[in-house]
């Protein structure tokens, strides 16, 4: 007979599916008004207890930060790949326009960009989530600047505009387009407006 039997662990076993919770929370935040979406409702949709969620994410701020990190990794990674590639400036710009204005035909699919939606709803976010969004924004602007600088060196960007200003301009136009699509405006019209806005870049 075993003289050292395994002792049962105290408390309830950990059964929370982190990826499932993040997927449900991401979809909810993306589709709905963040300010009106309670943590209790997120827990109900995930079929988990609030203490269970707190054990995994510490608090609502921790959940939102984890959601935006997952969104950045899974949804926005193609943008980074576009900007770091070697395609001509104009081709990459057209690809960014297509990415920003693409929509899923499904009525259930969320519209627009969750990162931009959260940037516009910062009053409803916790400190850690706001800090993470600011960091992602800084990284995005730096990537745009590097892309413009490389394009200038190749002679593909000849507009009299600093890389810093160009990066801010491009980001602002893409963000505005995403917000328009999230509000339900026609994606093709938004795309045409974005093409006009970028026509000044050559």
C-alpha cells in the first residue's frame, strides 16, 4: 500500500477555458457598446463565475488587456507583414486600403476595428488596457514611419512630407475609415473616399 497517497488539492479545479473566454469577450466588445457591456454579462455568455474570471485575469482591466493583445496578434498581424514587406509603396498602400475596408458578409460578423473602437472608448477602459493600446499605437506609427522612410530611399515616396507626419496622416485616414464602417456606412464608398485621401501620396 502506498504510504504517501496523493493529497487532494484544495478548492475547485481550474476549468476555465482562457481562449474561449477571450474569444467571447473579443466578439462582444467588438460588436457592442463597451460602456454598456458588464462583466457579469461576459461571465454569463462564457458560462463562468466572476470569481473564476478574476482568478484568471485579476479584474475587468486584465480581461480587456488580454483581449486587445489577442486581437493585435490574430487580426492586425497582416498589417505589420504588409509594412515590413518589399512591395512597392503604392501596392502596399492599396493593400492597406483593402484590409481596412474589407468586411465579412455575415450579418453576425463584427465590423470595423476593435483596436480603434477601444481607442475611441478609453473612458470605459482600465489603466492597463489604455497603456497597452497606447503601446500598440506607438508601435504602429513607428512601423508606418519606417515604411515611409524605406519608400523614400527607394524613390517611391517623393511627397514633401516628413515620415512622422506621413505616418500620422496614414494612420488617421485608416482609423477614420474603420470607424465609418463600424457605424454601418457602405464599405465601397468608404474605400473610394480612402483612395481619394491617399491620392496625394503619389
